C-alpha cells in the first residue's frame, strides 16, 4: 500500500470518498456479514479517521502560512464526524466508539480554539468567504455537530453557547436574497443559487426551527423527495410532519439594516418574498455589502463590493465566474490606475487582506454603514472608505474616500459597477430604462466609460479626469419602484463642510465634505430651538430655504449614534427627511 499523504487537498478528496463509503455502509449494514462489517469498520478507522485526524492535528495543509480557519480542516472534521456516526453502534466493540468519542472531543476543542466556531456567529452569520464557500463549508459542520450529539451526547440546540448560531442561520440567508426571488447574492461564484449545499438546512429544519422550515420548503422543496438525487432524506431522515402548512410561518421580523458580524451588511426596504399564496413582491429593494471584517480565508479581492436587487433580479450584480471572482475588477469596488487587474494586486486588491469596519446604524427610517481596508490591501492606495446610506424609500447615497499610498504619486481611481446601461449621459448619469439610475456628483472632473469599449461589455467605470493623490466619489443609486416618482429628481446639495444629495424633493442625505470636514461637533450643538437646528442647516446652499419645526418634543427625539449619524425632520415647500452622516477617519 502506498504511504498515506497528509496534504490538505488530498485528504479533502479522500474525505469525500469516505463520506460516500460511510453512507453506503450505513445503507447496506443489515445485509453484511460480521466479517464484512469488521473489514469496513477497520478500513474506516485505519484509512479514514486516523489519517484524517493526523492531517487535522498536524495542520498539514497546502500552505503552512494560511491560518487554521475553516476550509479543508472543516471538511475533514465533518467527514470524521460522519465516519464516527456509523462506527457509533451498540453492536461494535467499545474500542470503536471510545476512540471515535476521543477524536470528536479533540476536534471540538480545536474548533473552539482555532476559528471553526468563532467565525460562525450568534447572529447566524457564517463568516467564511463568498456565499458558495459559506454554504459548502457549513454543510460539513453538520455531521460534525451531529457526531457531537450522538457520540458525545452534546446537543447544540440545547447548548446556549451554540444554539443561536444554527437557529439564526436561516435568517441570515434570508437577508441575502434578492427581493421577489429565491436568488441569493452569489458573490462571484459559479454555483447556482440553489446549489445542493443545504444539508445544514435539513438539520436545522429537523430541529423544529420555524425559520428553517420556511426557508427549506420554499427554496429546497425538491430535496424533500426521498428519490430525488439531491434529497436530504438519506442523511438524517426527514420528519415530514413538520411541513404541515399550518406550521409554515411568515418571514421573520423585518429590519431595514442588518449587520452580520461586521462581515456582511444587508440593507433593504423589505423581503419581497413569497406569501403563502405563492405571490412575490418585486417592488422591494435590497443592497448587500461586503464588509469582510473577519477571517481572510476564501474571500474575494472585493473589499467594499456591493450588489443591488429589485424587480426580481440583481440589477447591479458582479461577474459570475469561479476564477475571475478573485480579481477586483470583476466586483463593484475601486481599482487604481488600470482597469485590468490581472489578479496581481498591483492595481486592485491583494489576497488575504480584510475590511476594517468603521460603523453601522439602523432604525425605522434608514440604515448607514462605513467600511475601510486593512493595510496592504492595495499596493497603490492606502485609504478606501466606503459609506452607504440606505433610506426606507430604497434610495442609496454612497460616498467613497480614496488616497494614494504614496503622497507624491497622483493616481487615477476607477469606480467600478457591473451594469450594461441603455444610456450614459455625459459625466453624470448612468441609466437603464425603467430599471435604475446612478447619478454622480463628485469628483469634480470625471469621466464615465464602458469597459471594454467593444461588446460584450463587463460594465461601467467612473474615473477622475486628472490624477490626484486623494479624491472622493459621491453617487446616488435609485431603482424604479411602484408608487415612487420616476424618473427620479436627484439634485446636488453642497455647503462649506457638507456635501450630499436631495432626492425626489423628500429626502436629503448629507456627508462631511473633504478629508478634513467633520460636522460632529456642530451636530451635538443641537438645542431645543430654531437656532440649534439652524447651526446644521446654515451650511447649505442659499436657494434651500427651510422652516424648522419649533416643537420641542419633536426636536428632543433627534437621534444620535456613535457612528456619527442623525435623523430629524424639517419642512420647506415639502416635508423633507434629512439624514446627516459625519466623516469617519
């Protein structure tokens, strides 16, 4: 027999074979002779559990420099769990069960220490790269948790330390859906949105989890069939009684903004999901944002990437290709000096870097987040902070601050968006008829180009016309919605220290202006008087004449947050909502 190789990729492939062998063994167990059972049991132990465990224990992976986060180690852990399950039988010698229990105990301790559990947060966010990796790797946690339950008598659904991680996972995935569809944000992978990585949903659903039941039935109903090739029935045995229609709940309570572990941010006007009658609402808007503030494993070169969904599709998406997803110019982010990144990190982002989370706030009126980059993310750019304000109307105002890594080197910054517009109007407006508009207010002196110029086009980029050491982009994204004005009215609002946009004469969003602008001190000077509010608004251009409500009780309800955001009402010829957002260093 050839020596066993402990390299991670080989062991990952071996574990896949051992999974199939374990499943097959379990299915035909009653038809085997004792000798045949013993032969398979010995093979699973000596050629499966032991070498897989040694690979896991010695961390013998392809790249020793890669931290021990989920990935191949997790895949291996799940397969060890699956093999331990089939060896955990009353008819087997105690040696098998005792040895399996010791292995699972060691894996569990290692999972706590090395990241397998910490990246799976109590809010249900599994912070492991793009959604494809997320789905695939969590799938292999499932047999590991089941082995803990049956081999070690530790049920995660009864353990307060881990219960919420699984119970909230369906809610996390729900917030990743495109309104009016069952299509998740794919984050650059080439798996179908409903790829068969749903063993975890089966497991959660079997625990009487209501959100899991709702999600599973609507997205993975085909796998309820025991004879379907992707059926989950053969893994755990599905309890079909839990799918009584009376038990299927409505969607969970809604929030305009959800921050999942400083890793994913979801902003949306609603779910737009199927009602029990099967009718979907395509009128909602959702923005999904890559903060990527945790583990650097299996994440794309896509810090500060975003997608926008409405009308039953991802209107602003990204290029979907498993290999190209690693390159920045296939995402809706910013690259420097050249559109063609080629994956070398010279113009776009480099691997194994992460986002630096700056702030998040949400209430019933709007959501706001800000995210930066870690040192070394770009060779040519040291600062890239993206700030997004998303209102209850579905209006998106985005500000991006960028700065060269060399104070003597002026750069051209290219703001990327993967859309194929019907029309580009000069240097200010991108439009898809009856779908969306993107309006640009800064930088002053900019150009809009399709790239490449020939068809098929990958999308559009906006760049500063004259290279600069630092600059900022201010853009407004509006999708068409029933009941809202179309085409929208989008105007620039500018003062000495603030820059923003007025949308449909009903919403004003203001950001601190420039690299030094900071209105935090002014904002905190708000008093119960006309003068207090006027201190903030006096900076605006003179043709905006506002009359502020003098109701002290209303002014008292003004909201402030640690993120430097505020919300209050003013009145002019219309009743306007104003959102004020400070600069964050």
